[in-house]
C-alpha cells in the first residue's frame, strides 16, 4: 500500500502555484485536490491561474470561504497529506489530526526566527544577512512545528519583496520534488525547533507602509523595497493625496535638512532629506494607480512632507 496516494494543496498565491506545478510534474502517481481560499479581493491572488492549471490537467479545485469548509473537504477527500502555501488562517488541531501523514507547508523565514505574519517583509526591513525559508510540519502552535528542510540565500541591497520571493521559489522548486520522494519512501527526518531562539513578527496592513522621514535613508531604502509591488508599496501624503513610491535609490551624500524636506529636484528625480543626515532619491511615484515622474509631483524645494 502506498504511503501517499492522495494529497491536498491549499493556497492561492503565485509563490504556491509555481511550487505546486513542480510537485505535480515530478510525480504522476498522486491524486491531487487543489483548495483555494476565497481571497479575490487580495491583489496577490492567483485563483484564476490555479483554476486554469486545474482545468488543463483535469484536476479538481474547490473554493474554501472559511476553515470549516476545509474541514469538510478533508472529510470527503480523505487525503494522506496536505501541503499549504499562502494560507493565512489558523488550522485547528482537530483538522490537522485528520491528515494521516500530516499537514506541511512553507514559512518564509529560517524558523524559529520570524514566526508569524509577513516574515519575508520583516527580514528585508531588518537587513538580515541571509534570507531564508522553512519546510515544516503544521502543529497546534504558531509556526512551531518540526522542520524538514530549509533554504536560504545571501541578502543584498538590491532585493525587493518580489525578487526575494522569486529567489526562494526557485530554491524550493529545485529541491521539493526530492523531498516528496522521501515522503513516499518513508525517509523523513524532521527536527524539533529550538523554541528558546524563537522570534515573532506581527501582521502588516497597507497603512503600515507610511514613511517616517526621520528614519535613515538606508532604513527607508529597505522599508520601500520590502513593500514593493505586488505588495501595496510604501507611501507618504502630499496635498491630501497618497503618494506611493514606485522607484527610488539611495543618495550617498551627507546632507543637512529638515526630515521630509525636498532639497533638490531635477530630471533624474527628487532628493528628500532623511534622518541621520542622509537622503533618498525618489524617481517615480504612483497616485491612484497612475505613474508619474517624481519631479512632476514634488516640484518645489519648498515642499515639506
């Protein structure tokens, strides 16, 4: 009797879709059921892309509006294993206990660090030397289950949330098919987390992207990159409008000025004074979904943000 014959994939984001494709294409013996949360209001959703893939490969796809729907789906399908990427609600213990070989997923941090929400965003903001991700078993606690495998790469001043996510995605696509084989061959060697080393990160909302110009330009550079598209983007207010920063770069000069003051504008961008005698060049901004050159919006050195 096969250890794993039926599996559920739960998720709806691009990161999960590409990883699921790699798993599906690596093993034609597993009967898959795709479950997508009802998150059509989330701009990051790839529900339609999941549906197209399911249709093209004759796979069943179900929509789950709430956790109780997932519970019912598990009762009906009786999966041997469940794999979760990009589902952000807590799965209760009684649900997890129904899946024979456990529920496993990816959390984008080197657990036990950065348990909780938005771990990749926080790693970028905090300038971690290595950006990492963990394949682990879901448990009753928050991201505290046994770890089977971890991947990581060296951070740099160029990574945005999009490029960092893509880098992790490629690392998982490379190694997960062999991890699946280890499940089927009953060669799983997961290890316990060191709970005393755990750190936690809080959920972020779009409003948390408001820029505080008293922070150093180095910090704000990371802050902006960590929330770039497809995330809601960092922003500031000017003339009662929300101005999102679409493109920027560091200005390495030492400057003296009021934090948030436009100290220079030219064809290449607008220089804004930041904390610690630093400055940031804003090149492109977005207002209500429309892109503008920053100097067309911030057009005076008398502006204070």
